[in-house]
């Protein structure tokens, strides 16, 4: 990587932080604290180290072996999040590395994480992934499914449920995602009221649409390419 690219990473993070503040001021529903999660999947260690120089501490990976390798090589101060589809046979490996899992998409997966967290004496933080746009190509609970399973999810004593997460389909016009972000917020409010439990977290918004997600109440945005540049063609 060229020297220039390193400066770009720092500049990009500072620009995004400013855009976050502006979006927060614009949106009447925007949250006081919006966490910027740097999606470092496929990026080299050096890029992550540069982002740390801009004060970035939270990073996200979507593949278990890559997360393990990076966590072992990079400073222990990093707060690693997992944002990929998690296979059950990888739970025991990822739990000690990533304290927060954004992509819990079935009750059965949550139950297995709860059991293994008990065996490993861990208390993972989780977001429940909702396929709010009912996109056949995406993982996640349906809105009815999460309501049906919510009592059983709340009973999992090792899991700290922070909120809901969604990945709308990519569209050229990010305004198309606004209705899905709003629907996720409304679902969270409705579950919180029905089950008398706080459910404030909303993990939503990526490089192309995070400002809209913030206006609609995102508490965590997951940004990769706007920090690190375009990725090689995603899998
Ligand atoms: C890759 C990825 C992101 C980041 O995408 P960018 O468009 O590069 O910002 C966010 N969330 C999830 C779940 C991802 O897999």
C-alpha cells in the first residue's frame, strides 16, 4: 500500500465523524451516541493500525478465521465485533475474540451461543438480525418470527441483547433504505414495550447509507469502504 493511502484512512475517519455529527443534528430521531464500527474485513493489519491512529478502537470482521488471526496479531485494546453469518461449529472459536455479535439470526443459534458462553464463562453482547425488507437472499428473523421467539431469547441468561440489526439490499439510491431503517426502529420500540425490556440498540447503516440510518435512529453504523477504500469484489 502506498504512503498516501495511510493518510487517506485517517482523513476518511475524521470526515465520517463529522458527517455523523451533522446527520445527528439533522435527524429528529437520531441517537445521542452513534458508534462508528470500522469494518476491516479483507483489510491488512497496517490499515487497521492506521485507523487506530485516528482513535478508532472498534473493528468488525465477518469471517471467523480472519477475526482470530487479526485479534492475535493486533493490540488487545481493539474491541472486535462479528458481523458475518455465524455457523454453529464456529461459536466456540469466535466468542473469546469478539465481545459483540451483530448477526444472530435464529433462536437456535442464540441458544447454542448461550450454552457455549456458559461453558466458557463469557457474557457476549448480541444484536438480533432482522430481515426487515423480507429479502429472500438475506439471513435474519422475520418481524413476526422475532416476536414469537422473543420470550425464549430473553430467557438466555448469558446473552446481553443490545438491540436489532439489519442489512437492507444495496440500492443505488440510499433513500430507498430509509423505510427499512424506520421499520427496524419501530420493531425495536414495539418489542421493548410488549416485553417490558430495554432494546435501544440499532445496528444499521453502511458506507452508502449510514447518514440516513442515523437520521432514522441508528446507534451503531458499520462502515468499511468509506474508511478503507473499495474492497476487492465481495464474496
Ligand atoms: C461489509 C459489511 C459492511 C460494510 O460495508 P461497506 O459498504 O464497505 O461500508 C457492513 N455490514 C456488514 C454486515 C458487512 O458485511
